[in-house]
C-alpha cells in the first residue's frame, strides 16, 4: 500500500529523530510558540520552538565551534552532561567558589537536574542535533556563571545573554516575551540593571559553547568568567 | 543503508519464528504481541488528553458522528448496551442521555392521556418513574486500557452519571461476558486498534442476544480523489503536529493516522462482519467516507 509515503525523503538520523516536512516545521514553530506562552510549564514546547526555528543559528554555532580548538574537540568527543556521567560526590568536594562546587550548589538550591533536558527531535542534521543538545546541557552552567536563579526573572536574564551569544530565535523570543509574566518592580530591575549587563556580557564574551566545561571544574568561577569575558553580575 | 535493510529483514523473519505472526503497527511491521503492547502504551500515554485531542483534530465534528451513531441505534428504555473500547465514555453518556429523554417523553405522553387521575395516582406515577428514570436501561463500558477507564470514570463522576453505568476492564478479542447477554454492541473508534478483528467480531456475535444489533463507528476510506488528497495532507501534516503541541506526543498521533490507512475498506469490513455470522450487514458513510457506521444483526 502506501508504505513509505510520509517518510519525508530521509529516515531517522539519530535516536529520537522525527523527520518533518517544511510545512510541519512551520506549524510546529507556530504551535509551540503559542503553547509556550500560554502554558509556561510546557518546557518541551520551548525546546521544540528552538529546534524548528534554529535552522540558521545552529549551523552558525557549529561553525564557530569547528573553528575554535576547544570547540572542535567538543564536537569530536561529544561530551554529555548527565547525572550518570558527572561525579557528583567529587564535584561537591571541590573548594567553594570553584565551577564544580558552585554548579552542584546551583542544582541543589534550585532542585533541578541536568537529566531533564529534552533530547532533540526535529533537527534534521545529526551534528546540529548534538549542538543544540550541548546548548541545552550547558544552560545550567550559564545560570551558574551568570549567578542567576531559575525563577522567571533569572531565566529571562539568561535568555538575553543566550540570545546575544547564540542568535537562536527561541532565545530571542524568550527574552522578548518572557517578561510578560513579571511584576512591575521586577521589570524595572530587569530593564535598568540586569538586561544591559547581560547584553554587555553576551557581546563581550567568547562563544560559550567553545568551553569544555568538564575540564574546568576545579577552576574558580570568577577566573572562568574573566577568561570567557562575562562581566561580574550586579 | 541497503545492507541495514537486508539485515533488518533477516532479523524480522527470525523474530517471526520466535514471537508469532506478523502484523502492522501503523506503517511498521511488528509481531502481534508487540502490536498489542505498543497500542496499550499509545492509549496509556494519550488517555488524559484524549478528549481534547479529539476535539482539536476533528474540530469537534467527532461529537456529531457519535450523535449520529446514537440516533441510528435509537435505543428504547430497557436496552442493555455493551460499549467496547469505550474508554472515556462518550458513547455511554450519550446512550444514557438518549434513553433518559425517551423515557421522559414516554412519561409525559402517559400523563397526558390520563388527565382524570387523582393526585395520589399521579404522585405514585412519578415515584415509580424516578427510580427508573432510565427505564432499566444499562450500559457496560468495556476497555482493555486501565488509564482510559480511569479517565472515563472521572468524567462520569464529574458530569454526574452513575445510574445504569458500569465499567469493566476487558479485551475485545476475549470479552468477560456470557453468551447472549446484550441487546446492542457498539465499538466506536476502537476496532481499528484491535489486533485480531475477526476474533473481536466473533466475540461481538457471541455476547449479543438473538435479535441483537452490532454497530461499529470507525474511520474508513475516502474514495473521492480530491477529498482524499486533502484528507491525507491534513492527516499527515497537521495531526502529528497537534499531537506534539497539545499532548506532547507526536508518535501516538502519527500511529493514529497511519492506522487509519491500514484499516480495511468499507466493503472489506462488511465482509468480515458477515463472516462472523451477522446478517443484514450494511454501512453508512459519513463525510464522504472519512468515517463509516457498519451495522449488523444476530438473527
């Protein structure tokens, strides 16, 4: 019968990959944007939005990584940040102020885990799928480096930083529309202090995906900040 | 890629010897055991969003289809209905509403013809009918999936349905009921998910009383070529996206649209129903064959 009719030409490029037609991607982008705003708890929708709109930004990011020695190594070795790959006990034992110690502190304070990141589904290139996966897994480290909590305000600030850094439309939309749910007082702090700082840091910093974080656990957070070019948080 | 496909085919046939006959799951080829398992998981996953998705995918039209089924059934009070794969209760609730309104009209008519009753006689009439507002009609909702039944029971509670309604966990291919028990057997948008349709039809025949009616509401085949193209476009491009956005589940809705295309045509299903022993088998196309109601009698 109509066996392979809807295979969209290619088949699964990586586990979890769902091949989609351009029309489906457009519908997904619109639907996920709407749903992400309507129900902020649908993190999966934010992820889908990122994947379906990232067709220009992701290759850009991948090229930036390819042309940087550390980024290139990351693309080759494909490290994953997961509870199973991290030695939590060791990181907890590191001195205060080090990246590893602060990262674990961040995870515990905010009760989050790196394992809740959605694997990519709608990216039609296996390497780009890794790039967006890496971006997601590094997100918590961004929180740590920027010193921002996981409440709505903190997330918006991180989104501004990421929007400048990655150019992903999902970050831009999140940065622009995230503040909808914030109070007036928070909006003021956001507009006067946090966002200008996030933009300056984002512009000044080198590509955050080019840092092999797993090899910097012992490094003090401030020193890593300076190295990357992130200004101290207000 | 060619080597991979050949290897997969070899593995498939070896598996076939071990795990049983092959069948389909959407456009994939799987064993019967795998298919049952996969379908169970699909409905376990979609149960909570089942009704929302039905409304979104069909723009609410599924309600009209189910209403038409109920009108075709035209049950009178006292009917004993089994709704198989009845999951979230849509048919059962409609049955109760229908029978209740028929009963009310009966009652009104009865009272109109007895204008010279005493007050005592009239209040007695109301008493006896309040306890039989359904006139002893009953519907048994039978489903293989615990999650779907759970959602159905919650809905019933929420909407206030309790009288004349029972929920049974059971497999359409092997119903937990005695022979010759029910007046009507319905299966709405369920038979497509049964692995051995022939067994389900035989079971339907078995549990119906002589004179009982079989009714099946199911997605079917569109013969009009233009409509068929539009329908395919909508099904394959839009529905999985709706599944992802609303229910966070692309794969289950991809399965749904694929399974519709794998299902027998109107005539093929009619033949299968006749094979099970039913007589006066007929079907009615709704929306040019997007959906069809098949009917048969145990005579």
